[in-house]
C-alpha cells in the first residue's frame, strides 16, 4: 500500500503563486508515475500534470508554461509549482501515484486551492 499526503493549498489572489507538495509513504519503491489532478463540484477530476520516476513530465494544455511539476525520486515526494493562477483554477487538487506492476493507483485526500478574482 501507498499513502499520499498533500499540503500547500490555500487562498491566493489571481495572478499569484502556490506550491503544492505530496509526500508518499509505504511501498514507494514501486511507484512509476505520480501526478496532480483537480476537481470542482459537479465536474470530473481532470489531469493537471504527471511525472515519471525517470523525469518525464506531462502537462494539461491549460497549465503549460505556468505550472511546473517535479519529484524528489528518492523520497517520492512530488511538487507542483503553480504560477499566474486563475480564478477558474479554484479546485481540490489531488495527488496520484501509480504502480504498473500491481496495476494499482492511489489517491491523496486532496488539498483545496482557492484563487480569488
């Protein structure tokens, strides 16, 4: 099992920045990919960015150039630097980890990001 704990959410003005963190614990050595997703009430959870343990990153088009995902591979701690935040990016942000050999994925409890207009 893998446990994920997010931190760093909060209230920020539009145009501001936040840095989210996700700390993984448990059987972290098997993690292949970690990622950030976000969800607003009544909407589907959507991909924000993912990063593999070899450093390959993938971003949603809407955040390219503003968000940066990174990972401390040894600790399996992941970060999301969010710049130039927009009001419509207010959401609960979730950390995700996938282990391919087990065909398993894990979710954190989420952290609220509120961007005031």
